[in-house]
C-alpha cells in the first residue's frame, strides 16, 4: 500500500491548444520489495516530482487529440538504489458520442517512456496502451471503465542462475479497471479506482529455493542489499485506490491518496 501527499499545480495555457502540469509529492510504501515473508519486507519514503506539457487539437466537434511530453523523478530516504529519472511521451484520442457534458465518451491512449535507476537492474522502456469508456451522470458524478496493456523492456540481463534469464524487469500484462469521482463540494472531490492486472510480477527476497524454482527470471537486487534477489512470476494483482483532492485555486490542488 502507499500513502501519498501531493501538491499539484496546473499551468494555464498560453494558447488555446497548449497545456501544462506539474506536481510534487511525498510517498510512503510499506512493502517496496513486494515480499511475502515479513523478514524480507522493506518500507521507505520517497520525494517525487513530475512535469508534463503538450498540445490539444480539436479534430472535430466530437473528437480531440492530445500530445504530451513528460519527465519525472523519485528520491528515496533509505534505499537510494531506487532513485530514478524517467522521460516519456504520449498521445490520446477522445471521442464524445453527442453534445453536452453528460454524453458518453471513449478514449484511446498510448504512452511510451524510458526510465533509469541508480541501480540499473530496473532500467528500460515502458509502453502503456489504454482503452476507456466513461460518462458524467450528474453535475457532480462521473465514472468510467477500461482495459489496458503494458509492456516493459530490460536494458540489462545479468543472470545469477545458469539457464534462467536475468532480465527480471522485462514484463508484460493486461488489465481492467473502473473508476469514479464525486464532487463533494465545489472545491473538494472524492475519487476511487479498482483495477485487476494479469501478467508478470516482480518481488524481491533473500535466497528462497522454492520460489526460485518456480521463477522464470532471477537477478541480484542490490537496491535492498547484497543478499537480496529479484524474481519474476506470472500473477494477478488487484489494486484499490482512494483519492481526496482539495482545490486551492483555479490552478492548484492538494491531494491525499491511499492505495
């Protein structure tokens, strides 16, 4: 689970087609290793920052296309090997099935990024594709559902067991999700999201023969210590997230997220 306190600031558009966004946050994760056994579980707090900018094109009265470039960074208080920097770009097409605020809509998005970590076992590229359908039901309530596909490559393949890949963070998966947001007041919004993903998952543990025998990739994970190893398995991940957002002005908000 993660607890994040984020301060987001939305930059005003200099032109009708331009937009920008920046945010900084403090994130606490109580199981960074995604480990099963208590002795292998490690927690830490990180400071994060991200910025993005792009252009919106109104292709027609019902269709719009957004192009975005972004960058983000994370710095951990304890496990500095997880410190990272990522840069990426994305494109989203959105279609409204009619006119007005309460008509259904659909969107198709594609994002690509490259990430670099201080301990380079995690370095690689990431591709995310999402198809989403949604609608605003009332002036204060909107919801959507969608499906996604993610794929991640690994720049480094350093096996520790003969015959087993060391590219632990070469991953792929398929997911489905539902989300909703409700405006409690003109300046306070409550949001929730639930998602299920099936695909490759990575955990880190000390030497554990039964786990390693079932893994399809194993590599040393020095971010947590010289005796820790990351391993990859197929699995199902369920994630529930609740977010409370308070508007501080027309261009800034304070957000509290629990996942």
